[in-house]
C-alpha cells in the first residue's frame, strides 16, 4: 500500500484498516532498524510496540505529516533513545 496524503488523512481519522496496513508495511523495516541499534530481538520488539502505540495514540497529528517514512524513522530513533535511557536508569 502506498501511503499518500489521503491514506494518512484516513489514518489520522482513526481508520483501523489503514493502521493495519501501515503496521504490515513498516514493521519489518522499523524492527530491523531497532535491532541494528539495540542488538537484542526482544528489545527491538518492545520498541516497535512502543512506536506503533505512539502512532495510534497520536494519530490526529498525522494529518500534518508530509513524509511518512521520515516521520516514522524519526519517531523510531527518538523512541530507541528513550528506551535506552529508561533501561539505563533502571540498572
């Protein structure tokens, strides 16, 4: 599925079908990115769960997004940094 502005608008309005398609399209890439940085499959799974939860919770803000790939990978990078910081503070 190509995520054009119309699809992003539908996602922002809460279309579960579009969210599911987004998850299916981007999960492998985001998981690979997280795994490359975290070096642990369970941590990568956890971060992916956090990322897609954030996308759904903050979906209303997506109507302003013009570059979905850039948005998701920036969100991923920031979520990984937060995750590592949180994990470090727990030790």
